[in-house]
C-alpha cells in the first residue's frame, strides 16, 4: 500500500487538470477506535492549482519587499506611510 501510493502516484495528476499530485503521507491511521478490526491507512496528498487570472505581470520589476498600510491611508498619496514587513519576497 505505501509503495503503491507513494511511488506509483507521486507526480501524477490523478484525473485532474491542474498540477501533479505530491504525496505527503501514507501511514496507518489509528484515529477511529471503533474501527479497530480494520486496517485503516491515511493517504494525504496535495495538488497545486492556479485558479483565475494571474496577479503577476511578466514585464517590469519584480517586487522585493512587502509593504503594508491601514485603510483608508492607502495608495500613492500615502506611499511614505507604508511600513516594510519583515522577510524577503
């Protein structure tokens, strides 16, 4: 079971039109005590999906910093009031 799920299906699309599956976990699941007479396995995977139009423009400068402000003090008139958030983009 573990080998089937992790090796055979990692990077597959599993019938969906977006990104390939990434298997995150294949392990026994002891969560339901009422099902002790069964062997229960938890199979966890993820798909990446781009839903809707892209936020990003392919030309121009790529942002390198995250800035924040509070509404209604937003926009070009308040550019000097924005606060740089920690971390890189």
